């Protein structure tokens, strides 16, 4: 039986960073954000988990705020 999901569909965008890449070392030049993220570079546009990932110099993994809530965290609950 097919069940439709009631969860909202999340739309994604990726930022590709090419500055500072060192070809001799593995790196993560991609950063995933929700398409609705107002400013992917600003920590204030991300939830606590997204900000922690950014502080650790990691991909915020779509933990962006939308109307003061993180849809990614909301789906995990």
C-alpha cells in the first residue's frame, strides 16, 4: 500500500567553495542549505546545530532557520 507523506518537502541548494582548496588533501568544498536559507554564510540564519557545525568548519547540513524554526530538526522529532 502506498502512503503519502504529510511532511513538507525540503528543497535544497549546494554552495561549492573553491577558494583555499589544497589538491593534496581531501576536503569538503560542498555546503548544503535549504533553498529558503536567507544567508548561508551567516550563523544567525541557522539553528543551534547548524551553527555548531559551522563553528567546527563543517557543512551546516541543511540546519537553516525558516520562520525561527529549523525544518530539518522538526522532521527529526
